[in-house]
């Protein structure tokens, strides 16, 4: 009986890292696709025509909505199912849950800012990025004070997550001032993917479903550090592959679906963008 | 008798955090209103007409004057009423008072810089922001060395105030180079509000008027960290609400009072700005 | 006899802080005057005429020459008079002198870069600022490792000098990208003045000519921190006063000496700049 | 026999620092030459003609290829010759090799990014710099966790290498936004040279071929710090000399070889650039 409860607790902790990791991973991946599409659209557009087509407005709403719903689900699960068997997060003194809820709250706020700045022209440009940057800062800030009094490996593996979190916060803050820079946008997406995949790694290392957790010797700590770099390399690879796939898909369908999907482009610009795409493919 | 003196001391310490907190809170709130008004004015102005109306000059004078008076009051209270029963600030070795006075001094200097740069065109643009940034830096610098040899919770709660202080210093320094950016201006206002409300929190946690001060266990430290994030969320909410209220008030009165108040706008621009406001309200 | 030698050593250490302090102080003051003159010249110049007059080229040569000569004197004194009675700098293990010489060397390099970039158009713009920034970085870097194994007050007072040194390095690095910004130029001058006056403070606190050195209690440490802020306030005041004095002097002599001194301005621009200055003085 | 094995191990460790040092040194030197050539070309070009000549495309391919080959060689040597007698790198727990391989991997990725962004116009501008910045960040990140549990001098000398590594990472990140700035490009080259020469220094201090390794007293630590500054001075000198030599070589051959080498310049621009070069040489 005790073993079963202990197993459930372990599974809950494992899921407590894997579930948010999945959300963050999906978010990062969607961000990549969205920003690559926006970049291709910006690149192939004639100079005069600067209005975003309604398709991108819809993706912004979707992004904001995703953040709001994810935050709502997160807070609900934490607060109302907290005494059920499946979602224990540490519970020393009952404050821990509030930490996670607070993180979710700020991502919810950034979702609201996203929707508001897409909906209403009076909201100053860049508020969405500022809110996202603050959300990441708050996440890093709470993680930083989260890791006191833990074993070495546990503290180290949690501290490494601060790199994508604070790095993402800084790069998103830069986006307030440097808008529509594809490098910054993909860097942000890449850091979200890294963060998500690292949550998986934390789950597998600290609360493995089979076998004991890793112990805190120096070799393990060093290997985890190296492992973190490999996650970064894989995240970069994933973003690069997505870029190539999206770009070739757009090129293939550019004559048929893309324009009707994105809408609002007139015939002349369509032809010129097609020509540009064809010229590029010739050039390669 | 001893209890009464001790009670008075405690009240003095409580007031010593609440009074500056109130000042900072009011300052942050006024900054929000001022910068939202300026932003609305900038947005609805035709491109050609760039002179600030005299109304904004007067708000700049008021802001500078407020800083100078607040600094003067602060220094006076610290230096001349210091042996009275009501305003003890720690007094270990008699230097502590000089710390607070030094902080006030730099805010006074930034008030003078504000007035001077509004009054005289020869003062280089941005001096007011540089002086404010330095004032915040000095405040953070002194706070940083203020918290040695204190109990854990006391040190932690004082260290958290460094986040809005140094954050505000950095964002104000950025404003030296990026002028008239509403995001940076509202971020600064928001960080002032956070700083003010956090002084209240310090007063209520460390020198509560009723009941004992909180003890330094890990749960309390963690809860205070979470609490800090809620203060940030409330500050963001307050700035957002102020933005909406100011904007809707301006829209309602834009046909009648605003132009006569702000002055100097000619009829054509008045009509165009009214039209723009009406179009926006239609669009929503 | 022993007392006399000890007294000489103490005097040498006192001078070892006061002499560089004097150099840095003078340099900071000259920078202020030079950059205020440049700023006034830039402000009152018509848009079309952008060539710097030869007077400013000469001040750049003078600045570079000052740095080279100061570095040469510093290194000579350190290396060749090091066994004489008057210039002991700490001498634990004989490496200390090399630290100071290395600092001087980099200021010499920045002097050479200054002269080269004024002399020859092929040297890329901004090399002088980069070299100065590196010189300040190296100074701070060596100071940082200089303060190990010292008593608390000694370490603290030496650590505080890192604020103007690294602050100056950062602001000078910014000047590589943001040229001709009066705020950054005066900030740099102000930080040099602060650094110089702080060397005086170190001399008076650690190696006072009369009475014992201060001891390392908490009150003293805190007071030194506050004292540092006052030095900053005085440095700001000095820069502001210099600005006002230089500006009013220029205004008084602008009809007579300035133009002949600065040279190369034609009659029309002279009259327009005079008019501008007169209009400003009327406006006040 | 034991002595011989120990001697071989020491030599392996010495080579393990000198070989990468040589690679980095050569890379830094080639970067200097390449960026000086690019800068001279940009400076002497008429405004209208902005296409890079094919010569520079070829140097970009060469740079990317060099990085890919160096990374490939490094990883191969580490992984496949690791049990041979000549290339021991520390081997505590067998993870260490993975650290070095991971560093090489990221430089390989940055080489691929370099080639891709030169080859294909669809790769966003600045990706090559971002990848190089990440490679340097990963190198610094792994070095930072590399130095735990070592003797003082060993840890200190390894920590100093973080200055050029993180400095280079930051300056390369800046280049993503500020393209074609010769100061940043030469700073990057200079930091690579510093890093390379410092690897030599580490080899000579910790694993000297003759005599014992240095011990960890304070004098040695301080001297190493000073020594680091001299390496920086020498790196600056080397970059400056290269600049002068390249510039004078280009000036001498500008009438004959350069244009045919770089290609694609028409006669008029050739004459104007020659004239500009001659005028400069007269001016000096």
C-alpha cells in the first residue's frame, strides 16, 4: 500500500514536470512555424503593402488564447485537484503550489496582453512582448528561489533551466525595441523548445518511472551540463528543420493555397512573389 | 512605560516604511497618468506639429517640484526630528539616517534636473532621466549594503526591493537614448508603484502594529517571494486600468475640455484628433 | 629611526593614492570642459557645416598626449624609483608594481589610439573609445583581484572604486556606437572625477598622515558607502557648474574670441550662432 | 617506465591545450585579415555599388569550412584516439571528453550556419553570427562548470579564459544587430587571438615540458592575472600591426592585383578608389 502511494507520488512528480514541458514544447514549435510564415510573408512582400493579412491576426489570437487557456488549466489543476492523488508538487508548507500558480498567472497575463494588442490599436505596440518577457522573468525569479536546500544534482538541473528562461526573457525584452527581427523571434522559439525539452529531462533524471533517481556525484553533474548543450543543439536543429520544411511547403503551395489562405494579396504582388520564390529555387 | 516606548518605536519603524511607500506609490501613479496623457497626445497629433503644449511643461514642473519637496521633507524629518519619539530608523552607530538622507538627496537632485531641463533649452535632453536613473541606482546601492547582518526574512524582503529599484534604474537609463517610448515610461511607472507597495509589505511583515513579526522559516521566505510577484501583477493591473480610465475620460471630454486645457491646438488638428478618437471607438 | 621609515612608508602609500587621484581628477575635469565646448559648437552650428574646427583636433591631440605622458611617468616611477624611499606600493612578492604598470600601459595604449584616430583618417572611428573602455576594464579587472586577503574596510573601499571604473568602461563602450552624445560624454567625465576623488578618500582613510587608520567596524563600512554617494553628488555638481561656467563664458566671448580661436567659421554662421545664443539668453 | 608514461601524459595534456590554442590563434588572425580587407573594400567603394565581390564570398566559405573541418578533426581525435597514448584530456569519470566534443560540435554548427548563410539568400542575415555567439557561449558555459574542485592556480587560469570567451560571445551577439562594424569585427578577432594565446599560457604554466608546474601561492595567482592583461595588449598590438600591414599591402598593389583578385569592379570605381588611397597617403 505504502509502495503504491509512493509510486503514485513519484508518477505525479514525473507528470508535474512532463506536462508543463509538453505545453512549452508545443508552444515553442508553434512559435517557430508562425514566425517563419510571417518572415516569408514579409520577405516576399512588395515594399508599399505593409498591412498584415487577417491570417496572422488569427494566429496572434490563437497564441494569446493558448496562453490564457494553458494558464487557466494550470491554475485550476494546481488549486482544485491539489489534494487528489495525482498532482503533488513538493508541498513543503503548502506554498509551493502558489509558486506554480503565480508562474501560470503571468503567462495568462501575457496571453491577455497578446489578445488585447492584436484586438485594439490603442494598446501600444510591444506590450505583448513586454508581458511575455515579464512572465519569463517571474518564472526564472521563482525558480531561482525554488532550489534552496536541495541535493546538488537536483539544484543543478533546476538551475540550468534558468538559462533558457532568463535568456528568453532578455531576448523577448529586446523584441520590444527591435520588432519583426526573425533572428530574435526564432531565438525565442528555440529557447522555449529548449525549456520544454529540459523539463522532460528533469522528469526522467529526478523522478524516473523505472529504477532509482540519479545520485549527486560530480560525474553526473558534469554529464547533465553537457546534456543541456545537446538539448540546445537539438532545439537549434529542430528550428532549422522547421524553417526548411515550412519554406519548401510554402514554395510548393504558393501558387495555389497560400494566397487564398492568407488572403488580401492582389494579383500583381502574387505573381511577383511567385517569381521571387521561383528565382530563389533556380539560384540554389 | 517600556512597553509604550517599544510600541512607539515599532510604530515609528512601521511609519518609516509606510510614509516613503506612500510617496513612491503616489509618484508612480501620477507618472502613469502623465505618460498616458502624453502618449495619447502624441498619437493623435498630426505629424507636422511637434511642440509640446504648455500643459505638459506644467506637469514636468510639477513632477520636478514634487521630487524636490519630497526630498526636502524627507531630509528635514530625518535630520531634525531624529531624536523625537516618532521617527527612529534603526540608529546603529548613527549613520543610518545619513543613508536615507542620501537617497532623498539624489531624488532631490533628479527633481532639480527635471525642472532645469524643462525650463532651459541649453540643458541637454535626457539629463532628467539620467539623474533619475542615478537616484534609483544610489537607492539600490545603499539598500544593497543596508541588509548585512540581518535575520534571513528581513534581509530577503529588503533584497526583493532591489528588483524594482535596479530594474527602474536600468529602464530609466534606456530612456536617455530611447525617448518618448510609452512602454518604457509605463514600465518605469509600474516599477515605482511596485516599489511603493512593497514598502507597505515590509512595514506590515517586519513591524506589524498588531501581533508579532513573522519569523524566518523557509515557508515564510518562499511565500514572501510569491507575494512579491502578486504585487507586480497588481501594479501591472493598476497601470492597465489607469490607461483605460484615462483614455476613456480623454475620449469623452476631447470635444470640450481637453483642448482648452492643453491649449495651443488649432481647430483643424482638434477636429482630426476627434475624428481619430471617434473612428477608434467605432472600430472596437 | 624606525618611526621615521614607517612614517615615510605611510606617506609613500598616501602619495601612491593621491598622485594618481590628482591625474584622474584633472583628466576628468579637462574632459568636461572639452566635451561641453564640443557640445556648444555642435548645437550652434548650421546643419550643412559638419567639419570639426582645428581647435578640437588640437584638444584631441592634447588628450592623447596627456594619457601617453601620464602612462609613461607612471611606469617610469614604478619601475625605476621603486627601491627609493618614496614610492612603495604594497610590494608583497614584487608583482604589485607590475599591476600598476599594466594599468598605466593600457591608458598609454588608449592615448596612442586617440592620437592615431585623430591623425589618420584610415583608423576606424571609435577605436579611441574602445581603447579607453578596455583600459578602464583592465583597471577594474586588476583592482578586482587586487583586494583579496585584506581587512574588511580596506577591501570595501577598494571595491567601491570598481563602480566608477566598470561604469566608465560600460559607458565608454556605448560611445563606440552612440557618438557625440553629450550625456554619455559628461557621464564619462563625471565618473573619472568620482574615481579621482575616491582615490583621495582611500588615501585619507587607509593611510592618514595624522592619527591612526580607521578600523573595520560596521559603522565605518556603512559610512564609507554613504560617503561614496556624496562623492558622486559632488562630481555631478562639479560637472554641472563647469557646464554653466563654460557656457556663460562662451556666450560672453562668442562675438570676439571664440570664433578666431576655433577658426574656420565663416561670417554668416558666426552671426547665426551669435543670434542663437542671444535668443537663448533672452528666452531665459 | 612509469616516468616515461607520466611524461607522455604530461606532454599529451600540454598538447591538449596547445593544439586548440593554435587553431584558435590562426582563426583569429585570419579573421583580422578578412575583416580588414572587407573594411578597406567598403571604405573605398562608391555609395551606389553595394554587392560584395565574389572574393569575399569565397573567404566566407573558407571560414565556414575551416570551422567545420576543425570541429570534425577535434571530435574525431577526442572520440577515436582517446585511448591512445597521446591525447588524454583529464578523464575523471569519462565525461570530460564529451565536454570538449560538445564545444567542437557547436563550432561545427556555426561553420554550417556560415556556409548556409553565404550560399542561400533565404537564410536570414545574422544567423552565422548568432551561431558563433552560441558556440562561444556554450564553450564558456562548459568551462565555467569545468573548473570545480581544482587547485587555486588551475581554477584561476581556467577562469580567466572566460573573459575572452564570454566577451567574444557578447560582441558577436551585438554583430547580429550591428552589421559591418569594423570595431566589433576586430574586437572579435582580437578576443579569439587572446583566447588562443591564453591556451598556450595554460599549457606552459600547468603542464610545462621541463621543470615542475607552478604552485598556487598568491604571488603566482596575481602574476597570472597581470600576465593575462599583457596577452590582451599583445593581441591588440597584433591586430593593429595586421591592420597596418594589410592596408599598406593593399595600397601598394591596388593598381595591379587587388581589383583583378576581388573582381567585378568597373574602371571608374577603380580609379576613384586608387585616387582616394593616394590622397590618403598624401595627407599623412
